[in-house]
């Protein structure tokens, strides 16, 4: 298979492959999905042919994203996504808790979304500053 990409499109593809592999494998320890590591390595092996030598390095003979790539802002993008997901999941969980974890139905869907929106608004204003736990 051949895919024609501009240099910028190839660079974006590197970002997408790295982020995707990060999502799939970053929490798995040694039980990684190696198929995704292999695709990432295949893409990063092409960097020298596109004048992007600094984005890849060999680790035990395998092309991997370089430290320069990893420190070039990609983890800030991942962190932004993680922060957003954290607050969205927390808002939904708190809203569902407030509703005694009733199954979602057409009758209570608006109530759920309203509660979620209220929590999201609170988090946008104050982050987690007003969250407390009763012990």
C-alpha cells in the first residue's frame, strides 16, 4: 500500500500515531499491544527519508520516537486531553451519583445533562478547589 502525504501531513501522522499508541499502551506496563508499537516504529523509521532525523532514534535497534520528539509539545497535547476527560468523566459520575445511579432513560436524560453542565461550569470556574470528601 502506498499513501502520498506532504511533509506536513507525514509530520501530523507521526503525532497521531504517537498519541494513539500512548493511549493504547501507556498504562499497560509490559503487557503492551506490540502491533501498535510496530506500526509506530515503521512510521518513525521513515523520518530520515523526510529530513526529520531528530524525531527518531534507535532503541535496541528499533526506531522509536526520539527524546526531542517526546519533549516537543506532544505530551502537553496529551495532558490537555487528559485534563478535559478527567473533568468530563468526573462531572458525569457526580451527576449520576446525585441521581442515585438510575439507568439513563429519555425521561431523565435532560436532568442528567443539566447536572453535568452545572458541574462542568463549576470546574471551569474553580477546578477542583471546591471538592471535598467526608471522611
